[in-house]
C-alpha cells in the first residue's frame, strides 16, 4: 500500500474535496485545486526525501480522521458501566475476524470484489486512544445515480415505440462501501453510533441501517450484561434546539419553527458565514411572537483549527411541535476534518442538553 492510496481511497468514497482540503490544511499538508491536481501534488511530496515521511504519516492521519469523523449521522447513548468492561465486550462480542474487508482495510475493496460481497455489516477493526475507542463497521450498500444520456444514444426502435424525448435520464444502482463507526468515549461516557453515507445515500436508507446496527449491537451485548444497568438512551436532542438558538455563539444557518398563530416557517441563510438570527425579516417577526417553537435547527461555527467551518444539524418535522413528548434521537455532525472539529461539535451538542 502506498500513502497516495489514502487520498485515492477518499476520492473513491466520494468524500467532498472541501472537507479533504480542510483535513490536509489541519495536518500542514499542501492542497491544490480539485482532487486530481491535489493528488498529483501530494505524489510529488511523497517521493521527496525531505517531505516523504511527513506526507506519508499525514495522509494516513487524514484518512483515519475522515473515516471516523467527516459527515456523520449520530445517535448517542450514555454508558453507566465500567469503560474497560464495555470495550472488552465490544472486542469479544462485536469485533469480527476473517471478513472480506480485512485484507484491504482501511481502504475500500476494489469494485469487482465489492460487487460480490454479501449485504452484511461487519465490524472490521478499531482505532484506540487514551480516552476513546472507535470500532469501524464496513458494508456494501447500493446508491441510486441518475445521469443525463445523449439523445443519439436512443435507438430508432425506441423512438418508434415510445416517441421522441427532449431529455433522457439513465438510472443505475451502484455498489459502494460505507464505513460506519461506534465510538466509546471515556471522558463524556458516551457510546456514539456514527453513520456514514450522508453525501451519497438517502436519509431513509441510512436510518434503516442505523436501526439494524443499533439493534444488532445491543442484542450481542445483552447476552453478557444487563443493558439497563449499563446504558441509557438514546439521548433526545429536541431540547437542545432552543438552547442552541438562544446561545449567541456561532451562526444559525437554518431554523424551522411554528408560531402561536399556526404559521409554519423555515428560514435559511445563503452561506454558513451569515447568522439567520441577524436577518432583519426574522428579527422583526421574532420580536412579535412569544416563542418560536422550533422543530429543527442548523448551526455553524468556525473550525477550532481556523480552517473551514463545522456544522451541527438537529433535524425534525413540524409534527414535533404539537407532540406530547417530542423526540429527536439523531443529529448530523458535518464538515469535521479532524477529531478536534468533531469533539468541538460534540461538546456543543452535549452542553446544550444540560439542565
């Protein structure tokens, strides 16, 4: 395996270039304009005796960071038991050996092998630090792609049978490898299920996989421990919406809310650099109602690394505003180019849940 394979692997996995560039900058590595030019530039640094080791180690760190963090749909449980006992159980009951993904890990499988892989989620490996351990789950998933085809690709027979078309759209189901993560954090005593694929897969498909991974994991653990005594949750993020909105830090990029007059409103800024709370139309309207009664929120901050920005989204629907017990048990942590970015957002999220 060559270090440049880490960059190629991220490109193959459709990681956004903006996120890749932020990760490079956070690791003091050079980037250029776009994937192709950046990979060519990185390759030159990898063959230079002066920079080879720094770039080789840096690209590996970038790959791991974007695998564990990046753009993730997250569900969180609190663990009540002993940290070492929990991770030992994960290693003995959840971690697998001899999976089809082992030989190429941490890189994705070649396409031909991926196509023949079973539709199962496998816990392939883990990354461990002093305060956290992250188990990586690989699986083959299918995404639907649509592409405009040239009109001259349509045969005369098709035209005779169906008539002429102004536009022809081709639909393909393509196999991709996704990297989901379950991370156990010793400091904040959380179990975080981080789902991959937000950039390429439908939300409902990710939620379906989350449900499966969640249930599969806890079914395996309950054979050995009392779940009620060791875990609590999942956490409800709905109460965090108001606190995040009221906290003056950061920038509110989007908010969905209702009013006492039965109005349903969604406000969104054009860029992450603007705060919707400062929008004159919103300020004027907010001043005339007793409460916004928000059901979703997106909030951004400058990255603690000073490269790019990070985004926290608590998704919800208007139906929550009239629910007896409104519950949102997933959040999106986006544009996290490093563990510092991710931990920054996680700290904001968990702090907003405190009484």
